[in-house]
C-alpha cells in the first residue's frame, strides 16, 4: 500500500499526534478518522496548533523520509510562532520541529497576549504564510512525487495576485470548512469532526485524490 504523508494543523492530526485524553464516545480511535480511510498507508506528520511555518518543517521531515505522495493542509496565517525563550524550541538542533506556537485570541496565555498587543501585525503574518506556502510548493515539486496543498484555513486570506495559488496542485478547499455544519462538529476529537464530519472529509479529500491520480 502506498505511503501517504499528511502535513497540517489539528484538522489533519490524529490521536497519536499529541497527548490527547479522548472523551468522545462516537469517534475515539484512528481507524475512524478520515485520514485512515483514503485507501493509503497514512503517515501523519500533522500536529495540533501548527502554524504554517511548523507545517513547513513537517514537509521537510516528510521529504527526508520515504513517502509516495504528500497532502498538505494549510493553517490560518493568524497563528504565531513563539520564540522569545530558549525553551520555545525554535532552534537548528531540533530542525525547528518542536518550536512553540500559539493562537491569536483571548485563549492565548497572558505573555502571548502582551506580545500580540505590542508587536503582532496580521498583514505581516499573512505575507509570511504566503512565502512559506511558496517554499512548501517548490520543495515538494522538486521531489518529482505527487502532492496537493489544500488551502484549508488559509483560504480566507488569499490575495488574487499570488500566482502560486493558481497552480494545479493547490486545492482551494479543505476539511476546515465542515466545522460550519453543526452535525459535523466533534468535541474532544483531534481533527474536530464528528463521525459524519469524518465521512464528509473523506469524500472531500478522496474526490481530489481520484481527480489527480487518474
């Protein structure tokens, strides 16, 4: 069975990708998640809370290891990378894989909210994510292996003059949009989807897999 590497934030993560105490009685194991029902052997490099920079490091890790195809699910560019302490993990030694990230809202810790108030610029973060997306695209293109990049939560921020998003490997879609359907929402599930949401996400992704491999 072909190895399908999957990179992204929580929307593409599984029960093994983070310390997760599951309380959901409907979706409680990896075999129920959409990533495990595409007809491939999934390699889940996605991690909850990932910024697009963190997703870039996942793609680099993917390229350094055996895989047959890669799917990338972009995150919202409003997320930020935290690097004002040595313990935040953004260093060469770890290949930047363990760098701390955070969200930009009232759930962020006090120190992060203070940083946001003083230094955060959403337009700059959006530009950074655009540059990162370009880097992800060309890294995967150079492997010669099939890949797709789903805009997912980045879809709301794309500028019309960014030509990279016009490439055939860029898919303006993703499982993130399903969260707007109440019956698709799954509490205490790593990718936030109920069983119905898992099935719809599988159909969504499988459609593009079939269209791009036939």
